[in-house]
């Protein structure tokens, strides 16, 4: 009888340890909290359209064929604009890693306009309007934004640029897209938040 009683006690102890082990494993297997995913951008194209002649379009592209891999966006083209001409600048921004499921990142930026802003810099007085050298160094410097978020702050998927009568060869045009969730205001600048891309193109005006 004593041995039977000891066996029963042992069995209950064993069952207790098994239950503790199952609970412990269940806790360990709980999925970790999801982190925000980085946006994958493989293709960026700047599209300058002559506001007086929609058939006059200048495109300049950058490409990153491996997305988040070892390579980064590589500028492929120079920007060559005509003298004394007004252009509207728009963008094609894509994630084309999957050829069967190409994502339009521009649409996502538009949907999240309160979290994004484009900033620009260019060779001093390369344009008649906007004047100066852009707003990457000083956010309040003039840029002709054609769009804004719901709070009235600029976005930059559409901007307007007017070249002057002076030719330019080998100048610079830089566009920087910032991701500024929860911090974007009328005064946030090109150093605030995370950089989605920063692209510098050779600028010619002739």
C-alpha cells in the first residue's frame, strides 16, 4: 500500500511539472511585437512637364535593383531643361522587386501626406522661380509646392519650377524625401525624421 501511495504522489508531481512546462513553452512561443516595416523603393523618376506644352517632358531616374540589399539608389540621368520655361515636377516612385506586383509608393506617400515631405536644393539661382538654392539647408526658403497635407503643410509630390535666361552646365539638383511620422509641422526641416531617399542629379539648363 505504501508503495502504491508513493507512486500516486510521484504521478501527481510529474503531471504538475508537465503542466508548468507547457505553460512556459506557450509563453516563449508568443509572437514578438511587430515593428514598422521599412518602405522598399527600387525606382524613382523625376518628371518635369512643360506647363505650356505637355508633350515636352524631361525625365531623370534613379534605380536600386536589389531594394534593401547592398546597393542603394543610383542616379542614371542628368536633368536638362530649357531656358525661360515653366515646368511642373512630379514623381514615379515604385517598389518593383516583384515584377508581378509592382507597388506605387507615390500613392502611399499621398495617403500618408501628414508623415512625408520632399525637400530640394539646387545650384544658387539656377531658377528664376523659386529663387535661392532650395530648402534643404533652411526649411523656410522658397519652394513652389503644389500640394499639401490635411494640416496645410507642404508635401511636394507636385512642385513648379521656372528656368531663367542664363544657361547652366554641370549644376546640381537634389531631392530628399523625409519620413516624419508624428513630428511633421510647418517648421520641420530636412534633418527631421528619417530619410526615404536623397538623390543628387546633374542639372543643365540650355
